[in-house]
C-alpha cells in the first residue's frame, strides 16, 4: 500500500496520493468518479482496488478491453481534428487496426470466444469504426468546435467541490472532449455499451461522473475565456452489438448522442453527497476502518466481486491468496504520464 500524506505544499497531486493533512488539521481529499463510485458500493473494494491496486491475474474483461480500444481510437481522431490535422477514412481505419494490434485484442478470442464471435472480432471492429467515420464524424465536423481534447482536470486542485469543518474535496477527471455547439459548451464522453434501446437515457442520470464533468467544464470554460453556459453533457454512445437490421435503426441504433442536463440545485445535491462521502473516506484512512458490503461479495454487477477470492479466506491466509492470484496495477490519475508510474508487478 502506498498512501501519501504531508503537511508540505505541493503543486500537483501525485499518483498514489489520496489525501493531504493540512497545518490547520483539515484533510484535503482527492477523488474521481471511479474512486467515489467504488467507495459508494463497498469501502473494502475501494481499499483493495486503489490503495492495494490489486487485479486478478489474467484479468481480461471483454467489454472493458474493447471499450479501451474504442476510447483510444476516438481520442486520436478528435485530437487530430483539434490540432487541424483531420484524418481521412483510410487513416482512421489504419489507426483503428494499429490500436487493435497494440492492445492485442485478438487475444480476447481465447478468453471470451462467444462474445468475440458475436462482435465479429477484427472485422466487427473495422465495420464499427467505418460506420462511425461515415455517419457520425461528418456531423461533428459541421456542428462541433472542439475547445479541449482529453482535457484532464484536477491534478492542480483547480476543481474544488467544497469543504466542511473536516475536509476539502478536490475532484479529478478526464472527459474525452469539451465542445462548443449552439452557444453552449458541453463535456463529451465516449461510451461503448452492449446495445442501445429506448431506455438508454435512464443510464446516465442520476450519474456520479457527469455532474463532475459539468462543474469542471464551468471552470475550464472561464479559463479559456468563454462566457457561455455549461449545464449539460453529451454522452456519445456506440453499441458493440449491431441490432439495426433486426428491428430498424430508429429502435436500436448503432450510435446515439444523449444530452444530460443538471440544474444548479441538482449540482448542489451532488456536491453535498460527495462531501459527505469524503468525510467518511477521511475516517477510513484515519482509523483504518473499512466497512464491508458483504451483499456485494457474491453479486456485484451480476457477478461475484473480483476480491471475493481474498475475503472468503481467513485473515491469516489472505496474503498467500493475494500473492498467488493477484498482481498490482499502476496508480491511475487523470493526465498521468507513463514515467510517473511503475510497471504492473507481482504482489
């Protein structure tokens, strides 16, 4: 476990730094949506995932790894547009396969043969990116002005959510884009999901991530000199499963843009929830008191928790299980540089 605390002033939050104890006794707490969401489900899961940085050996979730490919391709396409180096269709296809190879996604066929076959493997990936380049990108080029790409925030404590008598909460994150459209500024987040149906809009409100992007966008917009409203986000969804031929594209589209808005009072509620959460997180760090949500051990997101294999064993046996079945991943923090993190290693 690597937890930094210090009374010294630091310019930038470091990878692996979760809090700082100030001279006045208050704690600065550093959170992002993934950390806060995990902590809200189970405090012990947060500890294992972020403090201990444990992941099971051979961990290759299909949806996560395919989503990483899609996000990486989207990042490079829109970064090129932001830098006025627009990619043509051939360059986009070549880029998508380059990223596919770098991530070694053909290996997913060994771990998830059924999902890999249903998606279509490499051919399915080519089809998905080609359709996006043909149908979605031309619209974006006409209607979006990209003002920031991969706009990570929070490393320099520029997004303060608020404070109480015990804590000051700083928020971090990395939306894919900030765009100007119709006299509004929107954070944009690319999401790859199993399929798109009529209930897709329910998926993103309430949502732990989107309000943080909006609050950060309000700050970033002012820094960039824009006096425009930032009160909603765009979720740029792509379906891994193409169902357009089954029931018509209008019912099950392959791509869909969802606008999610938050009023000032809703953002205040979100802030209040995060501050209460940060106070509880201080307690956990201060007293090494991490509550277990035992209900989630055998059923979280319709499958067992990835740490059940540890916690079902007696305490004296757990270090042996960890050494045998888990590795340590790098610390994640928005805007991190590879040189800041070590390689994943055996525990």
